[in-house]
C-alpha cells in the first residue's frame, strides 16, 4: 500500500467541504427546532384555517345547546357543560396527536446525532401554544355571544385555555405511547373517559367520598375541574333567586362547595360556599336591599377566587402530561439507539441471517478477482 501525503488529504477535505462539527447548546437546538417547526406549521396554514372554521361551527352549536337550557331546563346544564367540554377537548386533542407524531423518522435520526429530546418536545409545545390560543379564541368568542353565560369573555378564555392545555397534553402522550394507527383512537377514548365518566356528574363528587380510587380518578380528570368550574360560575352567579336556589340544590347534590376567599380582611367573611343556605340568605339579603354578607361575597367574587383551584389543577395536569410525553419519547429514543443495525455486521450474523443461496461474507463474486471492488466502498 502506498501512503497518501497529508497535503492531498487536506485538499480532498476542502473539496468536499468537510468541517469538524460542534454540538449546539440546548438553547441553540431549541432555536433551530422552533424555527423548523414554525415553518412547517406555516406551510400547513390552509388546513389549520379549516380547523378553525370547524371550531367556530362547534362553538355556535354548543352555545345554542347551552342557551336552550336557561332558564326552563337549568337542571340539564351540568350534562351540557360536560358535553361541550368533551367536544372542545376532542377538537383540540385529536389535532395535537400529530405534533409529536409527525416527522418521527427525522427525530430518530437527529436524536442519534445528538439532538436533546427535551429541546425537541419544548420546541414543538411552544409552537403549538400559538395554535392552541387561536383554537380557544375561535371557540370562546362565538360561544360567549351565543350562549351568554354568567362568565365574562376573559374568564371563559382562561378556563378553556386550561382545557386546551390538558387536551393537547393527552394528544402528546397518546402519540408517543401508542402506535400511529392507534394513537388517535386512544386519544379520543381518554378524552371521552375524562370528560364523560369522570366529569363529576355521574358519579358525583359526593358519591365518591367512600371510594379513594374514584376520588383519585376525579382529581386527575381535567374534565371534572372544567365542568365543575362552569357549574359553579353559572349557578352561583344566577341573577334569579329561584334559579339560584335550584342551582344550589344541584351543586349540593354534586358535592361542590367551593370557598369564596375574602378580598380584604375584616370587610368580608372568612369563608362562604354555594350551599342552599348561603343562597337562601343571599335571596333574603337581596330582597331587603342588603349588599354585604356571606352570600354577597359568593355572588361578586371573581373567577380567580371561586375557580382558582380548578385553574391550578388544569395547569398541573397539562404540565404532568407533557412531562410524561417527554419521558416516553426519551425512552423510545434510547431503545432505538440500542437496536442493532439492519445490515449484516459480521460473519456469524451473515451465516444466521443470510438468505438461502447467498454467498458467504468475504467470498469473491463470480467472474471477479478477490481484490476487485475494494476501493469502491467509500461514499
């Protein structure tokens, strides 16, 4: 063999533009992944616009359904709230399945080259936050105009932003933890189970007191927290005294008794609830022109006070789902790296895996000398 001068090697490397690559920092990887995925989402803008159109139609239909129950059929509102939370969650969660599922082969290649899984997951989640915000706006604005609930538009936006945060987390977990052919089905089942069976209507919170497992399931269900917050705000802020008393009966039957924290110490009572007694007291105070008291605190408290635990629970559930998706994706990437190569790696593997009639590794091909082709292996 003849030695090649180093000068010729350097010239050859310059010809091929070979450079010694340096691994990007975590922030650098995050910046590159965000820019790449943002461009991909912009290319899919027409399809996303169609999704927003479907969200607007869903908001109009569910808003008309909720409006039809007031005031004659107020007892149906908890079930209607669970249905609209389920419909909105399915609309968001099924769209979120493809966030981590798309470009999976590219992710495996980049992860093998040194891409951090956390940078990949965070970048996809950050870009998807813009889409989630647009989905929430496309639902809340028509729904608030049609249904006219006892919540302001900003309060509705905050609540459904928490629902979208959790529903998209379910989509992330299902897309990573299930095969692509089953991820959408599993996501739909998980969302329907959380917003239907574990929404706090049947079984109610009062009926779950004797079952620790059921209490745990209700605590981990984002559908329960969203539906309960809607019921508390709708029934607790009902201006009619009769309907307020009727709503209090429903809340008592459900086992919902949220506390109303005082805004200024000494001026308002330390605690008040939506029990029937509190709302009856409010009715009496309202008839007598009294503006203070325990029931007045309940009636005038902002959403952050009466639904503060609910919004916090939605935030924590969505964050836990994203951490679970990251853990599953990191484990999948490690498992892919440990798998042996698909090509034949040695004589023993070749003997075991070679197809019938194949020549052994190292044997000369027919019609060629043994040294033929050895200098053609470099790509």
